[in-house]
C-alpha cells in the first residue's frame, strides 16, 4: 500500500489494480482500479478470498491510463506475464509494476466466511475488523479482542485450484511481498530491474523503513520451506502440469509421453 501510495503521489502511477472489499457482500473482494490514495486506503487489508484482480485491466484500457501497478497473488502475477507472452499488448501495455503477494491458498468465500466463521464460530461479520493468517487464522474484532482458528480447520475450505499451484512466492512479479509470520514488517523480494528501480526510489523518499532480511532468519526459513513444499504440489500426471514451473519429474514424464522426434515445452 505504501509503495503504491508513493507512486500515485509522485505521478509515477496513474492508478493501481487491487482487490477491494465488495460494497454488497461482507468479506468478499472484487477487482478495482484505484486512482487516488483515498481509494487505495479504502481497499487496504486482507480478506483471503479469491479475487480475479487482472479483470480490472478493462477499466485501465477504458480510462486510457498509461502507467499502472497490479497487485495480485502468484497466479495473477503470472497472468500478466502470460498476456505479455501471448502479445496481447493492449491489455498489459500500461502495466509498469507487478507486486506479487506470497500465497499458499485462498478460501471459498461462501463456505468459509458464512458457514465457518459466521455460523460455526458465531462471529458477526460486521464485528470483524481484520483477518490474518500466520500459521493460524487470527480474527480481530472491532473491540480489539482476538479469535484464533487452527489453520487445519480452514484448510478444507481452500479453493480446489489452489492445490495445483506451485508458486508460493509470486516468482513472476517485479516485487514479491509477504508477512511470513512477522509482525509489523513485510518481506520484499526484488525480482526484476523495474522492481528494483521502483523500490530504491521509493525507499529514497523515506516512505518505508528498511532493514536486511537476514535479521528475520525465521521468516526466511518459512519462505524457503513453503516455496519448496508448494513446488512439489505438481505431480507428473497432474492435469495442471503444463505449467511454467515444471519439476524435473514433470519434464521427464512429458518427454516420455512426447511423440518421437518432438520436444515437449
């Protein structure tokens, strides 16, 4: 949020594509193009239900914006690169920065928010101030009290397609961000020259406090462990194995199945 706010304030960005809370359904996100800090701050926070943020690219094109950021989980960060790779440039030409969010899974909104949180745990949705996942689901109420849910209770409500995703740390973003169990800090991985340039100039303005990642060895260990674990989700004959993160096992299976003289991609 701070990085995008800096871009909007300085004119680096005309807008940003973010997941914003629905005006009609509690704790549901919807794709939204924001063009001011006020709109950006209104969309801040985590809600842990899937939101197809890149769909807001149509609003960027309609508004004829020239420089936008996209914030999304790993599959959405990859979607932007896939559009570029397929040369569908009309939609991605305005995208100057992709900020990826580290993600293990998202939860089905209807069953998790209503059936689990509201009905089983008896939490009034209008009383929730914040929801976070840090090895467990932590629900903060507006009166300041905390309600914790073991992560294993939430896992059955994960969206099925997430079980085929091998990318925990948003490898196709310019900057990858994740909490990784830390309190008050965000780990930022620089993945491109564009991301490095943007981050360094933002840091130079003093909007963020920075310290070396090595000061958070536990967070680094968590990031590595989850990245490796998630990469291993893809099995040789997984229907989603045609991915841009193939393991050697997947590649070997693909080569074995390929027609003679043909090399699988």
